[in-house]
C-alpha cells in the first residue's frame, strides 16, 4: 500500500510540475483547449482522490461519500484558477515583448528627448500676466 501511495504521489508531483510557456507557440487553439481541459480534469481527479483518502479516517465511510465530490469540486476550482493564471502569464509575455527600450538610450538622452517633445507639443502660453481685484 505504501509503494502504491508513493507511486501515485510522485506521478502527481511530476505531472503537475510547472513548465515554462511562451506567448506565441505553434499550438493550435484546439490543442491549447485540450491541454487546458486536461489540466482541469487532472486537478479534479487529484481532488477526488484526496477526498477519497479522507474516507479511511471515519467510522462509516458510506456516510461521507460527499467528501469525494467536494474534493473533485475543489480540484476543478484549483484547475480553472491554474489555467486562468497560465493564460494571464501568456498575455503578460505578449505585452512585454512589444515593449521597446534600446540599450543605448540612457537617462540624459531620455531627459533631453522629453524636453524636446514637450516643447514641440506643448502650447506656448501668452507672455502676459493679468490680475483682477474685486471687492
């Protein structure tokens, strides 16, 4: 029984290990959807197994079969959260790839560029000052 439990535990750890993903990959939308569904299904299965393992700690396991369903539901929630997190990271990578900051653009050049842009685009205020006092 111990060997079986260790084997299952190791397979879950290796099966759900984080992998590095890139924003633009060669997978089609169907492949990504299947991968997402497998992640959610695997998390649900893991939660159900965890709920099943709680039955050995109660006197009447048949009265606590809902633990399996609760574990599966928690697994689905965790799986959906993981898929959402992975999709958000893909989007973040896309945004970061489009950011262009050349290496030779130092602070002094940035300041002078901002001043030049500000003088070109900012409207010139009138060269007079007026006050009005009313009592």
